C-alpha cells in the first residue's frame, strides 16, 4: 500500500492528550492542593497579625502549623473501669496499636487517666492500604463505644466543667455530641438507680438525630436530647420557683477558623464578617447559660475560633452586665501539663464595609449620618474595655490554645461561676427603650420575635480616648497576677457616655432571628411517663410478669411517646423529674434514655414487648425469668450464624415463644457484662442483636 506521507518527512506530532480526572481520590487530592495554596488567605494573616499580639517569629510559626494537617486523636471510653483494671486496659490498647504498625502512639500527657491519645499521622493517611487494619480497628472500637474520635482541644470544655457524679448538666449547643459523651461518663454510673443526667440541646433537628445516633454507642439512661433554640431554652420551675442546672456547657456556633487544620476549606473562604454576624447570638447564649445554672455552679463558654470578637468580647460584655453576680474562674492550676496562652486585654474591631480598617474604640467609629441606633453596624460590646476594666474582669483568666503549642487545633474557653442572682439589664436608656418598642412591635406581628438585649455592652467598659482608625495593632495589656475574683460594680453611664452610646438594631432583633426561620420545625410527639399513659398499670404488669421483673425495679422512670407506645425508654431519676417541671413541655424532647422494650406486634407470645439490646445491661439485674445461661462454645457459633436449634441449649425448650436473654456462663458464674437478646421461636432461637454488636462480642 502506498503511503500518503512525503518520503523522508518527519511524522506529525501526536496531539497532547486532554486530561480528564475521573478518579474520585485524585479529584480530592487536587482540591486539597488548591486549598493548601489558598490557606490561610491573605486577609486572615493580616487581620490576626494585628489582633493576636503574637511576636513576628511566633506568628510565622502559628501560620506554618495551620498549613499542616491535624494528627489523628481519640479518647478512650473507660467508664465502669477503675484501678488496676483501667490501667491494664490502657496498656493492652497501646500494645494493640503497636501490633497494627503504630510504633509511637502518643498519649496526651495532660488528659487525666491516660485516656487521650494521638497518632503521628493525619486522618487522610488512614485511607492508605498500609493503615487499613488500623482504620478498621478504630472504626470498630468507635462503633461499640470504646473510643471516641475527638480532636484534642475539643476534649477540654468537659474537663474544665468539673462535673461530678449525680450532677444535672445542660449542653446548650450539643451536636454532634462528642462533649456530651464526655459529660455522660462523669455524671452517672449507668445503673438503674443512678442520679444525674445530661440535657443535650440543639436547634437543628437533623443534628439532634445525628447526636442520638452517635450516643447509641455510649448506652446511657442519663441522656435527654431536646430541639429548641439555645437562647430560648425553657426556664424550668417547680411550684413557681426556678430549677437550675449544676453545670452548663455553652459551646457556641462560631466562625470555626480554629478548625482550619481539619477543615481545609475554612482558610480559603474565611472573611471578617463571620465574627461580626455571630457576636450577638453568642452573647445571648452565654447570658442564657448563666441564667440556667445554679448559684455556685459553673458555665464553660467555648469556641473553636481565634477571633476576640467571639471570645473575650463576649465574656467581657456579659461579665459587665452581670454586675458582680458572675466571676471568671482562675483555672491556671488545672491540667498543669496543658500548654496554653492567657486571654487578651485589647483587640480592635473591623469596619463592616472596609475590612482593612480596624477601630480601637467605639467612639472612633465615624457616623456620617447620625442615627440613634446605629454606628456602621458595630456594637459597643464588640470593643475592648479600658485597661483597668479588663484587669478587674481578669480577662487573662480566659484560656487560648494556639495550634503550634502542642500540635492541636485552635480553641478558646472561659470558665465562669455564678455567685449570686443574675439579672441582665440593658446598660443604656436608649437600648431599654428600643427593646420595649421591639417587644411591642413583635407582639402585633404574625411571628413574634423575643426582644434581645444580647448585644448590650457593659457600662463599666466606657469608651477609650478616640484614636485614628489606621489599622495599626497595639500590644495586649500585660496580664495581671492571679488573684481572687473581684466583683465589678456597674457604674451608671454619664451623660456624655449615654449620648455617645449608639444602639444597633441588631441588638434588638439579632441577625440570627432571620436565620433560624430557615430551620424547619417538626412536630414531635411528647414523652410522658408510662405510669400516666398506662391506666391501671395493665401494660407494665404484663411485661413485669413475663420477664420476672420485681418491684425493686424503678419502673417510674419508664417513658413512652404520648401518641404511641411502640417503644418504652428508661431514664435516670433526675431526667424523669424534669418532665414534671413547669416549662418542660416546651423543650421539644427528641430522645430520652435507653430503649428498653419495643412492641413487635407478635400474636403468638404472651408479651408482645421484646427486650432491646441497649437497655438490657440496666434491666438484667432485675430479671428473674427468661434469662438463660450459655457457654462460650455455644455462644460463638450463635453470634456468627444468628440462628440456633433449641437442642443446643436445652434450657430454651421449657420457655414459651417470645423474647429472652442469653448470659455468658463461665465456670458456673454468670457474666452479666456479656449478654445478648434473642427470640425463642417454635423450633429455633434467633439472635436479635445488631451485627456490629455481635461482631464486637
């Protein structure tokens, strides 16, 4: 065949192939590389170099660490173990990690009891084939509740809250629930007669259900999940007298720039307006937390943000308005191995329209068109108080966690103690009038919005001398030596201060009021005590007789939904008492306690309510019937196949059709810690346990 090419001519170069990235992991890698180039953005660096008061070399180290991925961290869940058994488990866990190729698992030295661990690798590396065994092990342990995958600094608020067994705690912004799990381990021992409890609240119903799913592995009767706006959580009463919580955790929504090492997209999308928009909501949440806690009780306010507008500004504003009824605790001696930085005494506030301009005080904000309630959208509570006021408030007692100190994320927390009756009053007459006018207007509208005085600033934080808004940074005031808390008296504002005090509309109708309307509200069937739903006690008598449950079991703590009784849950005594309080009906309870019984509507059994695996450990000590011992040789094949002939365990042949429990028998002694739910049918026994739980056993 003749060639169409000219003899001796060089062949034409092949066209360059067009690259189409089809592999999902490759796309993710390219996206991460792009984000790394943009993270953190230039505005982030300029803003925080002026705000944080770090020396140039330390700030360079700060930015450098932010560009590295966060190491894998988790917490061992050792509730129920103590003494030698606890130490033995920690040692065996470390040996297990080393057998999976982790040569140097790093215990978090500051975490009590050696429960906090860190692996010298980023999370993305766990997806590599080399670490598949380690990844599977961690997932399996987390699924059954033996570990909690939680960032190191995220474990601190529950530790500083210093809760005790029997305490009733409120987690005001709880989802996704890692801190809630920590509190549950402390306040209750998990038994049927245990006191204490945790009310975990979140305004987003989807996040509430995610929290419920996550807490299933914890298996505690001391948890109640509610769905309401944190700043409007009901104030509970008994006979007209307020009922308070022992501890309140206020981990508020924030700009989250402290999570930059974990959430890579935060750095490229960061902007100053995030903190300005959240300040009012954060003040409201902290105020409401202090109203919910008892006198002498603690509130921990925390954010995963570096921004002082979300941190020290919120704390200073609330302390000033509290008039000495709230003090900032000195926690410098707690967790001594934790490296931390003190809170700031001075910061600046950016202009909403021109983000490169920073104002040192409220009076330096220009007002080209004087309005009684506005000064360029900035609130007085956003600004740093005078140096003397900051020292009197002991803002240095706030805790800041820099990423470069111990290879963690960024975090902020403050521990506040309520020492007297709390009543927050608007410090300026204009604000009081605006709140009254807003309340009256809202009462006439179709969707009433509560009057909010959350943006009010402390009167003690009088404006400093005017300074030019040139964006220059000032060094933070030196921290004063630790001393006992000093109540700060709120002085009445002078006429000059009152005239200069502009009240922003957002202080009356916070920006969050529009956002929350986007969260769809679902009707939830209320929880009621079984004793009120079960007239005459016929249902409970049937269940108790079938399973041989004696009168010593606290069946008063059983709950059902008001419209249906498909599930019966069991809660601690403290949570049961909450349902009898005035205002509890508005809390919108999503879930409560452990599911102990569930109706399977079987017509061939005397009791249609079967046992549930999550409630079995609590109920088992009270069951006298339908509890069958089983040996290891019989249990292992049963867990693998899910079925068993009646002849394998002869004791099942004398039982009627219905639910039952197998308990491991070792040398004639029953081990209640290893028990499974099963269904005795006509000819076989069926395993009625989740596959993950069966694999764990």
